């Protein structure tokens, strides 16, 4: 039986490796960053419509692979090439023909002009063009502008590009009720900004209102975040396994003590002290092991002030599990709009993971020390009792 969640993760790894191996500077828009944003938008809508694991995973796979054909085709009928790459991946993982066709149809639906038929196809189409609604739309549009110039090997005047963009946005409509409610206002605002720029005939700067240029973290920084977070998770898993070993061993010893030693103390009273020593050791060792793995939850809520002051970490589930989806979505939008806040959130998440890990390993160390020295003390007390108290 296919583990769809794992299959989706494998698709993520496959596509990430694909774009890393096929990195072309000319593709300033259709790259891994764009793919990740489409996957994120698709995932939000899948959660909104409460998709079950199988259809959600297949939709995510389609989102991951939807632009993989772009580098080879340079944008000419790239959707078809993308379906071939996706099909090859799915066949290797023994996915049924029906599910492969489902993924292919979703990818093909993104071909312009879009004409999706199913809800899943509509979600992917809306996710593919959700950048129309973003506050940093002009940054994305300029990347697409540069990419088009690179592919055509000729300059496209900015006024002409913006006029074509406006024509595209005017003819475009979102297909899902979610996108109509959440994306249309931003899209309309961006369309109005283009109209103003064209009316004023200001060609010199068509990006969003002039901002001080901020150097964006490169691919290496993003890799650093991913590795650091992954290492922390591995260390946490190791700590849990070590605690489980101690709990199991101590539980076995406790069962032996209660089933064998305790009831024989009337006959062998000289063993009372060593028995109570090892009993105490086991109980304290289990206590600190449980303390090391004991989950700690916060209120699961945040407010607007927390967002404004950039105090809340929306990556950690403990800060939002009591919030509604819409509240959480608005909060995540605030994070995604503010790139310094986004990287601050990632940094803070890794830092908090480290703090939690330090507490976990400190308690685990106490548990191991209690067990190690306690066993030695218990063995010594049994020997002494046998020789001097018998």
C-alpha cells in the first residue's frame, strides 16, 4: 500500500534535486522558488477544502512537477514535458495509471489559457497564478519580464510588458471560491497600480514603491536553515529513543523487583536496604526520562500585536493550534510579505528547537547518571548486605 505522505515528500526531494541540477540563470521566474510558492498555495487551499491524504498528496505532487519541463523546453509547451517527468517518477514508485492520469491532468490544466475541469485542477491553476495578488507582485513580474527577455534574446520595453501583463490579468479569473475571496482583492489592487503607471507613462522604475535594496539570503542560507532544522529534529528523535530505552530497562527491573524481591523480604530482611535502593534508582530514572520526553504546550494563540511586534513564531504549531484557519492564514501572509521577518522566524524556530533540545538532553543526562551510578550503588549494597547483614 502506498504511503501518500511519504510519496509527496519524495516528490519534493526529486524536484528540489532536479532544479538544483538544472539551475539556469536565465530562468529568473520559473525556478525552484516559484515551485515552492505554488506548492505552498496549493497546500493552503487543500487544507481549506479539507482534502484527505491521498488527493492532497497527488495534488502536491502535481504542484511540485508542474514546471519541471520548463528548462528543457524554454517555456514552449512545457506542461506536456512536465507531465512526462512526473509520469516517470510516479511509475518508478508503482503509482496506479488512474493516479498518474490525475496528476497529469492537473499539470496540463495550468497551460495558458487555463481551462480546469475538476476542483483539484482549479486549485493548481489558482496557485500557479496566485502571485497576481501578492504585495510583492511587481518583483515577481519583473523576474518574469527578465526571463522572457532572456529566452527571446531581445529587450522588451517595460511599458509594453506592463500593458501585456495588464491585458493578461484583466482576461484572467480565479476558479476557486477560496481564491476569489482571498486573491481577488490583491489582484485588483495590483491591476490598478499598473493602470496608474501606464497612465503616468513612467518607464524608469516599474517595481513596487522604491525601497532600499536589501541583499537577499542566497541558496546557501536556505540550505543552512534546512540542515539546521533537520539536525535538530534528528537529535530530538535520538533523545526520545534513548529515553525509551531507559524507561523500558527500568520497567523490566521494576517488574522483577515487585514480582520476586519484595515478597521475599520477610524471609530475607537483610536485602531490604539494597532492594529499596534499586527501587528508588529505577523510579527516579524513569521520572527524569519521562520528564525529558514530556510535551509542553503553550496557549496556541497569538494576536495582532504579536504580529506587529514580530514576537510570534508561526512555524511552531504550539503558537497557532487554537486559532482559526483564516486567522492563521492572515498571520502567515504577514510573515511571507516581510522577508526579514520570515528569516527572523526561521532563525527563532531553530533557536527555540535548540533550547528545547538542551532541556531534553539535560534531563536525559540526569536520568542516565541516576541509572548508571544507581546500578553501581545497588550492586554494591547487595554485595555488602550479603556479606555483612546476612
